[in-house]
C-alpha cells in the first residue's frame, strides 16, 4: 500500500515515507527503514529548494523523518550518526524554524558522548522551542542529577511540572531527587501528588 501510494501521490509524500519506515521497523527491517527515511528527507530537500525559488515555504515535514531516523541510529548505538542527523535538521537548515524534538535528540546524543556543556545548549534550545516538551525537561534534569547538580535539577523539574503537571515521569524524577537528598517524606508526598495528577502512570505506584 505504501509503495503504491508513493507511486501515485503528489502531496504529503513525507507521511507515506514515514509510515512505510515505521512499518519496516516493526518487522525488524531497520536498514530498509533507514533507506526509506533518507529517501523522504532527500525528496523533501529538493522540494524545499523549489519552494525557495518560488517564494513559498512548506511546513515541518522533514523534522519527523529526521527524528525517527536519528532515534533509530541512537537506539542502535550509532551516536555520532544520530547526532549528525539531528543537527542537520535543526534551525534554519530545515523548514525555517526550530524543532524541539530534533534539539532534544541532539542533546541526548551529546549526553551519550559525554559532552554535558553541549547537551545543556541543546536542552535549552529544546525547551525554548517548546516549553511543554516534558521529555526535554525530564532528560535535562536527569542529566543534572547524575552530575550531582541537584539544585539545578530541582529547578528544571519544577519548571517542567509548572508547564506539564500531567506528566508522570516528571513527578518520578522529582521524588527520586528528594529521596536522593534524604527527604523521604517529601519524596512520598510527591509520589502521591503525581498519582493524583497522573493516575494512569503505573511507575508512580
């Protein structure tokens, strides 16, 4: 079905490339998935060049292709390749605006490569692009906890919860942080509060 769609469809082909790649990943054909995502990215790059000539601007169609490709590389342990995919997709290079998900992906790669300063730059970009991106607040606060920057971590997780009080994992991180500092009662209170706000988040229980 996806192959037929790509033969006949002229609009929103990136969604077809993305759907096809996700299907290939489901059945373990990761190499074919990468090829499919790269085709979609290249095709979108060519479209974008035409849009520039014609004075048009498309949406963020390339970002989700790059995010899936980058995360696939990251999960396989190809961190440098993943970082390149994310970085090439950020900012003015793609669609003229930032993608919080790509910036978070780049931050996660920087963490894996041991470059905490660069990770902080990308985390900051990610939450600036989308303050509601709970996973970005979560990942940044976890990095700071591991680096023993507990005051910074607490500020980050509190900011994250002020934007996304419905995100159970942020309550988990906050409780873990308080427990690490010996504040057991406060940690329990945060877990109870998290359960009130996010009853379906099983790990809180």
